[in-house]
C-alpha cells in the first residue's frame, strides 16, 4: 500500500517506545482527560469516579455516550476495575492518506487526535494499564493495553467490563448473538433499552436523529465482542468464550481490539466507512499485484436448489464436464472466476457431522482437478477452490499448508472457505479467540501461497483487509441462499436496505446476487407460489444489488442457462467490482438506498437504487459526474413491475446526460 504522509507525529502504535513524550504529573484528584476530533465536533472524556474508570462521548456538545465503565475481570487474579487513578497522559495526532489496493474508495484519509491515558491501581503493588483513545471526524475509538509487570503475566480474562451507555434511546437494528446460526438472522429494530444479546456492528438511530454504529476493529488474538442489553440504555461488552468459559487467554501485554463508536448526521454519511480500516495496521503483503477482484460464477446455486448434489452419485455437480461448461461460460462473458463446490472427498453422508472426513487435496474420481485447472488457465479464467470445514478446525489446519501449496501450483489463487456449525469440535464458540486465531492463520497461510479468501460463516469484518488484503469478502449474514431452500425461508424485500447499514457497514459481503429465475422454476420446472420461499425482488433489483452491495468477489449466482440470451445480463458483464469512489445519495435504513460508484482505473460511474416493499421515486442530481457528455445506460423496472405479482419486466434504454441533469429513478414495490 502506498502511503502519502502529510504530517506525521511520533507514533501511531502504543507498542512503540517513544522519545520526547510529555508525561503530565500525576493528578492528585480525579481529573478529566478530554480529546476532540480534528473538526472539533466529536469529544471523548475520560475520568475516575469512586475508583472506577469511565469514558463518555459527545458530538456538537450533545451527549452520545454518558459515563460508561471500563475494566476487566480475570480468573485467579483480582479485577482491574477498582481504586484506579489516572497517572499521566500522552497526546499525538496523525493525518495521512493511503491508497487501498482495492476497495469501495481508492484513497483513505486517516486523520485523528489521540490521547493515551495511563492508569494505575492504588498502592505500591498496584497494576497499571493504558487506555488509548482516538477521536476521528467520523467517530471515537479506544483500546486497552496492559503491559507485562509484577502481578500481570500469563492471564485468563473472564470478562471485559466495557460499557456503552447511550444518552438517549432510539432504534437499533440487530441480530441476536446468543442463538445458533451465527449471524444468519433477519434483522429487527428495537430501542437499545430493549435489546438482549446482539451482534456488532450495531447501528442505532438515536432519538435526536444521530446515527451511531458500535463495533470493533483490529480483532487479532482476542474474542469477538457482542453487546448485552441491560433493560437500561447501557449495553455491555460480551466476549465469545472458550469451551471452559474463559474469554481471552494469553501472556502480557494484553492488547484489546479497538472499541468504536461511529457517528453521522444522516444515514447517507455512515458509508463508505473507513474508520475500522484506519485502526488496522498497514498491509503485511508487500506485493499486492496478484490480488485481483473479480466476478465469478459457480457450481453452487444448482446445489442449493437441489438440481445437483455436493456428494457423489448420478447428480454430482462437480464433474469434469460440468465444470468445463462453467469455465466456457465464464470465458465467453468476461467473468474471471469459477467456483466449484463438492469437488473434494468428504461430502457423502451427513457432511455437517463428519467434518474430519473432508480432504482438501483429493478430488472425487469424476473431477479431474489438474486438467480443469489447466483448461481454466488456457481460457483465461481462474478456478476458485472450495474448502468447507464443517468447523473441523484441526482437520483443516492439518491440511491447510499442503492444500494451499497444491492450489498455488495449479494456478488456483482464490478459495471460498466455510464454517457450517455453531461450535468447534472442542466446544469453543464460533466467534471466540480460538476461531479468531484460526481465521488469521488462514489469511497468513493463504498470503504465503498468493491465495485470496472468501469466507463463509466467518467472523465479522473488523477491517483486517488493510493488513491482509487477500481477505477479499465474506458472508456473515443471511445471503441469497436462504431463498433457495424452500419452505417459508428467503429474505424479505427490505433485507438488503438493512444489510447496507449493518452487516455491510464498511465491509464487503458475498451476498451472491444475480438470480434471474426469481420463481426458482429451474428446480423442478414449476414456479414457486408467492407464499413459498423465492427471491423477493424484481429482476432490475437483482442488477442494482451489484452496485449497492459491495464485494470484490461478486458472484453471478444463477445457473448459466438462466443468463443465456438475456439482454439484462449485459449489465452484469459490464459492472465493475473495484471502485475509485463511492457516494451514498439517498438512504433510509430499512427503506431504500441509492448509491453511485466510480469504477477504479476507468471513467464510468454506476448508480444502483433499491427499495423495500414500498414503491418510491427519486430525483437524483447527477452532479457527481464530471463535466462533459455522458450516456446513461439504464436498466429499470418496467412500468407494471412489482416484486410479488410481476417481477420480471426490465426496460433497457439509453440517453445523453450531463453533470447538471436530474435523473428520475422510479422504483416499484
Ligand atoms: C454455506 C455457505 O454459505 C454456502 O455458500 C455453501 O455452499 C455451503 N455452506 C456448503 O459449504
Ligand atoms: Ca451460509
């Protein structure tokens, strides 16, 4: 990554020893420490009350977070919570702009003021730690660092005591964090004071209209954090446990992830979020030239609608012949990748319960891995290797290096991983420290073999793609697949308008858009009835999702035969997956989103607009376009289109436009 340092102060990492630091004399009484963002709007204050350490946040003088507790509890050691005092502060700031190898925006400005607050327990033997606070124009972040010292070496943390006490109630968009099925739930909206245990990012519309997102960044060797409601406006950090109940184990120094509170006046201003990226260290991959965002097709939807099978037998999807067909289709349509699921031994029987049977190197006999990899290369397409672990982490880690070396030797430089299951075989939580370590290990091993990663059933995004830009995309919410499985499943029309501000907050998602067979007729020749699970969308909305939902690996998810001869498919051929710039033009969480994005390395702009089950019309000023003559190529819902009764009509038209013009965007229900 290229860094253009504008003004660089002493350091940006707490682990560095720094010369010339100002340590203020120890305050004799409880003393507030204050920090403001570069634009002066966001403030964080740190103080000691009755021996406890608290922080609070305000914006434009309005309270956002009222004094909220900080600290830890440990097994076999006293909590780090009581009889604390602030012993010093150290200030710093940074303003730099760095270039992403790929992303929603090319240039990212990292601009903040920082204060590191040193804290100690009373008494000569008192332990000490630091709280690092950063104030950005888009929010506040803080993290803990407990150095090695007498009384703190190897530790087992049983609770992180961080609290977030909201100054007002409001409306939080949430999925539960204490149930099975990871992040894959429909979102609900409730006042923060009524929440149970919920995942982050947690997006909240406060009563005074401020938009707030609570999340974390730089999750490296720690447990994932969710938030626990308390029937008040206080949300408590809740860490995903090891099987024995410990939350985080390690040896000092203990460095926590950043806890982040992003703030924006309008929902439109929440995206494209970059604070989490800025809170992660720069790239560990020096030459990123091999990391190449692309669209892909795959032997995948056919498996979910049960036309073909993962396992061996007469309907096996991953055959040599079938894969050649997908490779040909990709090559003919300028699509970069072909995902093949069910190519490797281990899918027969109940694969969700036989994790140890998965081989990541041995193909089924009807799948000629080497010949297909060579054929793909010949046709200018890349095979994407599929690694479903079923949460058999030991089994995967045993084979990982050898498997990735094999893929590298065959020119396979992308994999899709999978973690179907709620706990590891040993009983560790899906989002606990054990799994967080595993996912880092996958990224590091993959980077060594020049492999890009698309993770399903992943840990949430905490900005690690800055450090490991081979971490391209992930699932981590209800994707398109929910519509395939029949019954009453599927996602409601509003789903993507919520995802955009929650799961997708600053983070790519492999949602797998582009289903043209909306009624899933290809499953058995019969269209699905309205009450059955089908894609709750219009066809034009499937196209708009390529602009709205950001993913550097973006699937054209339907069967190739459903794209053949369809003029709408031209849009999927044309749409880029890497962007120079992104602007959210109109948005209301849960209702609608209109986004414009400029392609990276080109001139074209793309505009995507989606709504929920309400029809809406927008007048969009095209003032984001540079001066000059432009042609709008429009794929719009036809006049009588309706997601439930008439999803298919799409009108394709073309006309000249200029920067000062207004585009009328009509979205049916
Ligand atoms: C769930 C993933 O989301 C899906 O994409 C994949 O096909 C199956 N697991 C099997 O690995
Ligand atoms: Ca999934």
